[in-house]
C-alpha cells in the first residue's frame, strides 16, 4: 500500500494523513459541543510559510490559536504554555508561544493552544481550557489520527493534570494518545515552590528591604499584601541595591558580592536567576494566597536548616519561620498537585542546568508516577543545556517521533534512542542535540530541604 501511495506524487502527500485521520479516529469522535468555530486569521510572525491560522475565543472567554501546516502529518499537538501569566490574559500571548514552537508546525504537526481564561496560578482551569481547544479543533477544524498533549514549564503541570483527568488508567478511549512534558515544574504546587519561600526569608535576613524599613510588615509567605503598590521596577531596584544583580560582577561592592553569593549558595539557585525567582516569590505568592487559598498560608519552613552561608548558625537563628496552614495546603494541592495516574505514554525532557525549573523536580515527578501506578508509562530524558524556555529545534521533533513510535508500534523509547533520533534530525533542523542518556537527577530533597 505504501509503495502504491508513493506513485501518486506530491499532490497526494497532504491527503493521505487526512484520510487516515478520518478513517481511524473513532476514539476521538467530537460529538456536539457548544463552541463557535474559529475564524481564519493572518498567521503571526515566525509561523512557517504555507501554514493556515485560525483564532477564536471559547465559551469560557479564553483566546486560542490553531495552526495547520502546509503538509499535515495527521497529528495534533495540543500545547499548554508556561508561566503562569498574572493579570488579564491577552490574545497576543498565543503569538509569542507559536513563534517559539514554530518547529512543531515545520515538522508537519497541527498546533492548538489556549491562552487560558484567567491569569494566575490556577492549574485546573488552565487544564480545562486546554481540553476545550482540543475539542474545538476536532469539531471545527479536522479529525487527527493522533493527538499529543504538550506542556512546557508550568504548563507541564497543567498538561499532567489534564492527562490525569482525561487520559487516566481507567479511560477506555482517552482523547490524548501520549504526553510530552518539557522543562516541567512537576513536583506539584505544594513542593515546587518551597525554595521560593526559602529565598524570601534568606533574602530578607540579609537585605532587610522587602519589605523595606518603614513599610508595614507582613508575613513573607503572603508574597505581598493585597493593597501593596510595589512594582517590579521597585523590587529590581531594591535587589540591585542589596545584591548588585543588574551590574557586572566587577562593579559590585564586596558586600553585595558576598550577599549575592550567600543567597545563591544557600537557596541553591544561579545568581543570575535570583531576581526572577524573587519576583515570582512576590507576585505569584500573592496570587496563590489571595486568589487560591483564601488568604491562608500554604507554605512553611519550620525545622528547615539552611546551610552554605558564612555563618549558618546566625542565619538560621535570624530567618523568619512559618507554619503552613493545613487547609491552605489541601486547597492548593487539590488544584496544583498531581496524582501520577496517567494511562498513556509520557515523555519528559529537561535541561540538566535549567535555572528556572531545576532538574531535581523530575525525580519528584517519577516518584509521583510510581505512587500513581504509572511508572511503566514514563520515560525521562535529559540534555546538557542551561536553558529553560527552549532547548534546540531538533529536540522537540525527536521527542514527538519517539512518542509516536511508542504509541503506534509499541516501541518504548529510551534516553539513548531519543538522543540518536535527535542527532539524525540535526541535518534538517540544525545543531543543538545535547542529550545525556545516562544522566539521573538527584532527589528533590537533595536540593530543597524537606518540610
């Protein structure tokens, strides 16, 4: 059959996967949904030539973007973006995302992504929006032969939550055939952010300017009080004043250099990412406490012993200590933690030197999948990169190829086979494959003290 198809010429190459999709996608029949069809729209900058773009706003008022490649392979990638973004979501966010992930369209995959209907650290609602855009695609655009769910960064947790809900072990006809999680924040909300409370208390002990003298005091787990007027520029100026983060190392005072080294060594994050993490530990914490946990504290550091400073005894005696409220923890966990019950193949890809979502989070995710009975459906691969948002073009088609081989031919990949596939794709997508097949991350507790 394949030989006969080849003789039909290039005019048929785009039709074959469509026909296969229509004949073989009974498990993903859309049924009726109360969603308007997306409208044709000019494609954003960066989208490969010949692609077709559609936009819409779903029934929950979440903006979304669909991109159909010029030559579709019949596979849909449903994308959950990172962040989370605070404030009112904007349609333009979809343009930023597809510019980054254009390689998926270049490789022949259809792409569908929601901007999410609300900003903030709200995992379940983002998962619902992501599933809704898949249903819109199937109802109004095309019937895919396969559907892969992709989550990036914070969106990896969103995708994992969605997979647990719609592709759990008991789902007879899951709408997703496989899951790809890249650079994922995958320890759940109640564990992934502990180090940011550590950052707040250590920074405040050393710098004493967040809050600054003369400002109303507040517990640091709050992020900021509801009526605070601090801006990101204000915070950056304060951090620079104390740590010299925005100036070359040679221009820092000895005191700034020592304080910055202490923060980085104790909290175990790169000095270059201190300001970013401190910002997230301010406004994301504010969102979590004010909008997700009813004003109660989901974070604690009782019993944590901090190490790595010039005087650990003094540091531990001076840092603020907090006890997490069990009701807040339970509420946050219900939204942002994972069960590990996923009934389809899952592949994670993570940079070993990721400065934002450090690699030890993958160990926590493996433990979660083990507890959920899904460890046999998990493969984890690691690269020798120091980036978070994007690794290299060839990495992602290689990962998707590996998942399709697993789904369609029962060929469960290994880190080594993915590395080989990536190297083979460099001629098409450019260099950048730096997989380390034998790498295994340490436990999360080796980096972040257990609570």
